[in-house]
C-alpha cells in the first residue's frame, strides 16, 4: 500500500497498537490480578462441587493457589504456554491462552497470537463475558494488523455485545467506529458514536468530539 503513513488504515493500526500498549502499561498488573482471582474462583467452584472430603478439599485448594501463583509469574508467551501445559483443562490454562495471545500480539507475532487465542474457550458469568469480549477484541486487533478490516469490524461488533459491561461496550464500539472510518464509511462510524451515547448517556461529553 503506497504511503501507508497517511492512510486511514495505517492510522487505525497505529492507534490500535498504541491503545494496546497503553492498556498493558497502565492496567496490566491490575487486570492480571483480576483475571487470576477469577481463575481461582472458577477453580474453587469446581473443587467445592466435586469434592466433599476435607483433606482432599485442602489439597485441591492448595493446587488452585499454586496455579494462580504460576499464572501471575508467567509474564511471557512461553510462561503462559507452560501454565497451559501443566494445568490443561483448568481456568488458569484458559486464561493463559488469552494472556499468551495478547503478549504475542504485542510482540508482533500475529500467527502465534492467533494460535494462542484459538485455544481459548468461552467462559460463562459476568466476569467470564468480559474476558470473552477481550479475546474477541484481540482477534479484531489482529485483523486490523493484517489489513482485514471487514473481519476486524465483525470481531469488534461481537466484542461490544459480548458483555453488559459499559467499558467493554464503549471500547469496542469506538474501535468499530475507527474501522468504519478507515473504510471511508463515515455514516457507519457516526452511528457507532451515537449508539454509545444512546446506550450510556453519560458518555455524551466524551463522544462529543467524534460526533458531527
């Protein structure tokens, strides 16, 4: 593509990369611990559901904590892969697939990012839906990097609807708007910004700079 620096598509890629990097810089530690806690909660749920013996319960709880500790210390694609191998079939392994995908995307390895996210299995519940949305969002970011804007639009639209969380809806609807703008479909982009205000009126001031 000629003169990529000035194209809307390239602007979108730069903005997407920037948002991803800022997200991990500013919120990576907090989000990681939230995800770990969610993973431990899922592990605890299955422990209580399947085991009644007190000693066995204590052993399983200790294993759950160990998984969480390993997950928090992984910090790299290789580390997350190790957690997936050692705790296959657990919430920690599933979360590691998401984190490995995010880390690979940040490193610019799109093929690895796609492979990691393909291992992720959707999770139920409010917290799980937020994580499901993040996985869809990462898939959208990958599509942007590959100049597959139609595919990116599909993923961002799905991510926006995957959870009832306000931040989730606003984040991915804005990304969807950027994709439409990059496709020179300003009408669709405007619809996205207006949908945000319609669903969450308190966002009106924040969206004012985008709405024409």
